[in-house]
C-alpha cells in the first residue's frame, strides 16, 4: 500500500480508503449493494490485510447503521486505524435535526462516537454546505470538538471553492481549526473539480479524497455500448453522477478498456490509477459489493500508467476551458502557478502536441 500526507497536516493515509456506505444498508442505501455483517467483516479484513488504514462512513448512511456496523467490525483492532465520518444531513424530524449549527454538530458528534464505539473521530467532515448557519458558528463548533479531544482533524465534502475559501478565511481570522481534507466526486469522466476544487486544494493545503472514483462501477469496463451488468446501482434509480454526454462516456470507457487490456488489468484499475496520478489527490474511497471487486480495486496501487497512456486518457476526457480559464490560457499561460496548472497543464500539453503536427 502507498501512504500519502493528507493536506497540510502530519497525517498519513493509505491511497485507498474503504467506503462503508453499504454496510447494513437499508432502503436507499441498498442501491450500492447492501452487505451484511459477515460480508462486511470480510471486506474490512481484506482492506486491513492490504494496508488500508482509513475507513469512511457518515451518520447519514442508513441513519447511523453504517457507523454502528463499522464500530462493531473495528472493535478490538489496531488504534492506528483511522475512522472518518460526517455530519450535515437530517437525523430526525425536528427543525434542528439537520444542518451545521453548533447544536446539531455537537449532538451528532456525540451520537457518532457512541455508534462507532470510539473515544475520538479521526476525521470529522461537514457533509454538505449549510447556507443558513453562519460559517463562524460551524467552524467554532468543529474547533471545540478538536480542543476537547473528540475529533482529531476536520474536513468538508461537496462544497464549492468559495465555500472552502470562506471557511478557511474565517478559521484564519479567528484562530480556529482549518480543513485538511475535502472529499469530492472526481473521475476521468467527471472532471469539473479541476476548474476550482483542485486548485483551491493545492493552494490551501486541503488534501483531496475522492468519493465514488469509478462512478459506482460505471467506469469499471463492465458497462459498454452494447452491454450492461445485471447487478448495478445504475439500474435501480441511482443518479450520481449525472451523465450529460453519453457518447463521451462511451469514448472514455473504450479508452479505459483499451489501456486495461494492454496492461492486463480491469478498466476499474486504470480509472483508479489515473486518479491517483492527479495533483493533490491523497486517497480514493473505494467501496465493494464483494471480495473480488475489493481485491481488484486494491490492486490498482501497483498499476503504473505510461506517459502515452495518460495522454490518451487525458485527450479523450478533457473538458473545455470555460471563462475565465480560456482567457488565461490564451493570454497568460507562461505565468501560471502549480494550482493554476492543475487545470491548465493538460490543455497546454495538448496545444504543444498539436503545434508539432
């Protein structure tokens, strides 16, 4: 297993995080493939055997049942294993049973600790933005949890870049804890994070942790133009991520399969290896319905893509530059910082290659 520093912190995390949304899943959370305790225990054991040191959950996953399952499965295991959970979504019918108020954050942290059977949460993330609660209140509540030893580090998920910058500015101004990680959706098909979220991560020292890195199996190579797997969340009403250009999706999958066939690996491994090589990426949250899927994903840590293979994958998936980025590309591409180049570098390389033709 490869270990990477998480943002601007001293914490090392494995390249792969085991996602546990499907543990004891019910209702909506059966779509990713609900796993019972016996299956979940085997997945946890395999992850640990392969060097995974971080496990991801949320209080929102089946109203805390994923947390309870993970807590039971990790009980008695090494204290070096890191647990990450989240807060924001509804946990009851009352008006204060959701959001990022001081009341909800502290109440839900205590509830998560009990379900996880732990005395601290290693990484505590706000799961989404709350536009009604002052960000000062949210950051102060998270800081108080760190200072009382109930949380080690804080982070965010599914925020826009201006949300992150506002949060970091408030933390700087009031000497509060800062985010060290943002958990985001980012794949070779869904590269929107490169416009703002990747640059802000590099600039502010916020490590990138990717959720659903193969888009719920959509980029595994099992979905083809003329073939759909029998068991898939995409056949059960799952709508993440939205596919806006189906022909582009098939071109990307064709390229993943072509590179995978040349390397003797699955398309899923190629998609994961591509992500692992992107700027600022610290860890990939991988989930699995069964042992075979998990072992295949974990094996991607050994896959090294050639420059030609990366160029091929970049070319087929590159998003157009929107404003103001196309103006920067045309006017000032000789004076761009590393965060700027997280977006611009592939476009500059493509322009250089085309100029040689």
